C-alpha cells in the first residue's frame, strides 16, 4: 500500500511540474512580446493636471492607443495634487514617463533634456512654435518641454462704461497715459465706477512684465537686484499704479478686477484668457486689446506668459516611445482638438483656424509676438522663492490703501536684502 502511495505522489508531482513549466513558458512568451496575449506594447504613463477636460483628454489618449501597435499610454490625472505627486514620483524614481509641466525651475532636474530629440526631427521643428514660448519651456540652454498651451495678458474694458463716458475704446496704440486719462474721465462721468483696477496683492511673477515694458526688470543679466528692481524705470512703473489709486481713478482689489468690471464698478483690468468665457456668459459688453505701452520707454508693451509644456521623465525607461507620444500630444491635430480651452501654440494652427481674426484671441497672440526674448527671473535665479516672498510683502506695502508707502524706499529695501 505504501508503495502505491509513493507512486501516486510521484505522478502528482510530475504533473504539477509539467503544468508549472507550461505556465512559466507562456508567461515568458508574453514578456518577450507575444501579441496574442496583448503584452507587446510598450507601456507609457502620462500625467495631466486637468479636471475640467478629463473626458476629452481620455478620448485623445484612446485615439493614440488605437492608432498604435507598439505603444500604449495610460492617463493619470492628479488635479490639485499635481505638483505634490510629481515631486513624490521623482523622489522615488517612479515619475510618469510623460507629464504636463509648467514649473521648470522646480522640476527640471527630474526631466529629460529634449534637444537631442528635437535635433533628430525635420529641420525647422522649433520654428513651428511661437518663439516666445521656448524661454518658458527651457532652463539655461536646454529644452525640457514642448509647448502645448499658453496665455499672455491683455487689457479688458467695459464698452458700456466707455460709451457712458463718451470716450473712445482702447486701441493697440494706447500708452499708459491714455489709459490714465480714460480712467479719470470714466471715474468723473460714471457714478460709482472707477476707471481701472489691479491686484492689491500683486503676483510678483506677473508684475515683472510691467518692468520689462519700461526697460527694466527684477534683476540684471548677472542676477543682481540692486540697480534693476530699484531702478528709476522700476520705480516709475509702480508709482504710476500707486498714483492712479491716490488720485481716486483706480482701485486695488483682492481679485484681478474681473468681478469689479462685471458689476460696472471698474472699466478696465488686465488679465490672461481666463475671464473670457465667464464674461461672455454674464452677457457683458466688453473688449480686449493689447496692454498699453509706457510712452517714455520707446518700446512695445511686454507680457509675462502662463505657459505649459509636455515633458519626459529623466528616469523613464521608455524615452523613445515617450517622445513619440509627446509629438502626438503637441502636434497640429491635438492643437486643434484642444482649441476651446487651450490657445494653440503652432503657427500653422493659428493660421488655419483664423485665430488672428478672433477679436477675443487675436490680442493675446499680438502680445505673444511682442514678448519674445524675455525670460522670467524665476527661471534664472536660485533664490526666487525668497525674492517672491519679499516682493509680495513689498507690493502690498506700496498698493495697500492704508499704507501706500514710498515706492523708492520699499524697492531699495528689497534690493538690499
């Protein structure tokens, strides 16, 4: 009986070994590219911060996957936790292969430089994009992202208040002196309204564009504050805003000025593209035009950019496949597909879709062309976070109606820190 049991056990073990061997062989075949089991495609992870347009992005990713027999992309959406999750992923060397990117100064050490990939493409690859965008997708001399969307800043104005005051609408030829005169006329002739509104708690990143427009900036080419942030041109800019408030023709607001203009409390404010849909839905009779120039500067006005790109993780093990997806996501068809919520960055799409004939979009492209050649201080100095905090406090001292401190004194203090 024992002999029979031993024979049964041996047979059972042989059977298990045979079945396991078959399973292992099958698994090895899958890993080596067995298409019949669906494991032949290279897997790419793609991170997006989008919440409002998630379904549309999913469709575009699915369209890419359906067109491929070698690459499969999975979409990961991080929402408000985007930067936190990207930081954690980079720290653990498990960042997504491809990711939306805006804060290059903070993340570029975890990103793949893309210059060699661009060099392998057809000549003129970079020229397809608006030139001003590259400074916002690069650090130093290296490109870390391909442009995918942007917004410059423009002047919004309430046509009804201008009509009520009996003055002409702003034009691209306006200077800040023209704006100030219009603001004074509207304040005088329109009960309860001020001519212009701007942020009380000014965003230092945004405000650098006004200094650029007047031939200055936060730092010089060597990164020095003194002589730039407190130059005569810088002081002139901030005094101009402060003086309008002192004269009672402008108001410093907690927001950007959108709410005040919607309620006819102010006639003008400056912002990116974000208020357009809200103002349209509210039925406001408004227009958009380029930011005025400073008459004494002898140059066009300049805008800061809110720009986004698509980048590849430095730690990705599938960089060539990731690059193929980056080209898809930043190409013509997808520029068109996202046109309702993202300003296209390709010259060809702007032309084919006649965006320069769109009264609400054309001024942002005019500002984009005028803003080429400028790089934000946040991209060129290591201590931007410290400077940003100092500037925020300084701007509040300058613009707060209860203080309105001397501009030169405050800026000299910033330069000395």
